[in-house]
C-alpha cells in the first residue's frame, strides 16, 4: 500500500496530466450538449459585449457597400416574395390573391464574430432569444446562405455555418431542379461539394445552385453558388460537383434569420428518420 | 521568488488577453493561427513543480477558451504542452542544459544557450500546435494540410518567442 502511494506521489504529474486532459476533452466534445450550455451562454454574453463594439466600428466603415447590398437585397425580395409563401389552395383554376399565407419570416441581424480559418467554423450574431431566435433556424445573407442557428443566448446566437464539417444542406440545380446535398470538404472557404445528383443529366459549368426548399430551414430558391467543375469520375452513378459559393464569407455583415412559421406542423408530418 | 511570481501573473494576464481579444480576430494569409500564449508555458520558471505547471497551463488554456468560445480545445493543447515540457526536462537532465546558478530563473537563451533554448521551445510549441490543430480538425482527412498549419503556426509562434525574449532581455533581466 505504502509503495503504491509512493509510486503515485512520484508520478503525480502523470495522473494530473491525464485528469486535466480528460476534463478538457470532455469540455471539448460536450460542446453541443446541454450541461455546458450555461457556461457557453455566460461566455457568449461577455464576448458579445466586447465583439459588438468592434462590430459597430466595422459596420460604419462598410456602410457604403452595405447600401448597395441592401438595394440588391430589396430587389431580390420583390422578385421572389412568392417563395416565402405557402399556397393554401391547390385546386387549380383561378387562385385568388388571398390564397397565400406567410410561411417564412425574416429577422435582421449582424455578424459580430466569425471564424473562417478553422475546420469547423461558427458565426456569432447579435440576435438572440429576446428577438425570437431559436435553435435550428436557417440564416441567409444577401448573396447566399450562411448556416443554421446552433445555440442561442438572451441577446446573441451562434450559427453552425456551411463551412463546418458536419454541415449538410439540401440544394438543387436551378435549371433542372435535381436535388442533392451540399457539404464542405474543408480548407477553402469559397468552395463546397455537391453530391447525390444523378449522373444521367447534363451539367453546365456556371449553372446556378439554389436551396431546394425541401426542409423547413431555408425557403426554396435562395442562391447558394454555381457549379465550377465535376469531381466524380465518369461512370459513377452520382455526380460530385465542385461548387463556388456566391457569398464571400470574409465580408459578410448583414444577415437574415429565417423563421418558418409552419415549422411545428411540418415536423409533425415528417418521417422521424428524415434529415434536413 | 515574489518578483518571479508577479512577473508570471502579469505575463499570464497579458498573453491571455492579447490572444483572446486581439489575435483571435486577425486573419493571416494561408489560414495560419498566431498563438502567443504558449509563450507563457515556455517561460514558466524552471524550478516550478510539475503539478503547478500543469495546473497553470490548463488555466491559461481555459481562459483563452472562454474568450474564444471553444471550450476545452486550448485547455487540452496547453496541458499537452506543459506535459511535453515536463517530459523534456526529465529526459534531458537539467545539468546538461543549465548552469547550476540559473536554476531559479525562467528558461532563457542566456541560461541554456540559444541552441538549447530553441530546441526546448520548439518541442513545446510544436506539440501545442499539433494538439490544437489535430483536435480541432479531429480527422486525418486533410492530414498534410493540418500538418502545414501545425508547422507554419509553430514557426510564427517561435519567431514571436525569439522577438519577445530578445526584446525583454535587452531592456532588463526581468520578464
């Protein structure tokens, strides 16, 4: 017994090392679990205060290009308002104007913090629970999609961006309507990979890729990027395409959080095994 | 001892704050990360007990984690760095590396010679970055890219270390 104690005392640093590493790794991997949410919330609140100061300065500087961006944004909104709506009648024939109900609502927010050089990138936005943000909402920007809301504190939320190894978004080719899933292979933050497109169709370089609208996260028809090349070899059943994002993630500031007003109803009808 | 304690506390606060509040927001070309707080682990006093060393490194990493919202990542990497430091000095008996009179101070080129100091800090810094990037990626999918990040960022960190050490030695033999 004494010897064991002696040995333990001699190698105390080893035991402590293992202990501390375990604590750190548990913290790291339970990042998305509930217990660390409180700690996370506290940290986000403190950080948010600091970061929104820096964000304010940057916002002012970028005001001019912001106005241009907003005009484009408005034009786009006018053009595709119908995608944000839900048809109430499918009878055909004459459809009165009031036959649409609002399906998606958009909340404005600013990016206060962004990581782009990690293997898993997150954005922090200055909208939180008090503005009605909830986990699982989609986030889009004037020129593309950003990701899905991951964690929410009172005034801030973090977004699991499309530049994340776990990110999977349902998108479709604008011209043919074929649907596939968009993932991020890592390294470059302007490129993504689109898979599950059947290989019998013709792919043109530069073809637009938009969100499919098959999930309750993003409305359909939101631009994502364009096809830059084919990664899969000839003869494979499905294409793997290289996509260039239409949004430059280095200069994203103004974003919209998408709120699906029919989410609960949609979820109840969805098959339990269905993924977004 | 007292002066050494205070200089280490000041170094802790300064490096953690610079890392968490400033450097985290600087994007370098080539996706490199500029880490300065491993300098705290490298420059802790030589006679410091292993247990204290591990605990203070963990604390430094944990504080940076809180500022960068990546719970556990920096803490794990910093603890690994402290462990490598302990193992390094166990494998290389202190006599070879140091003159006896300098045992009390922080590791420095003047006590270990530039060669010894650089090889020591290179090991610590390399393992810190290896732990950090491989844990962060948590896959070997882009192995060589991650390795490039590790080596590039380690080099950047060592350059910062050399600059800091030269600068503060030139002023006074404190820090």
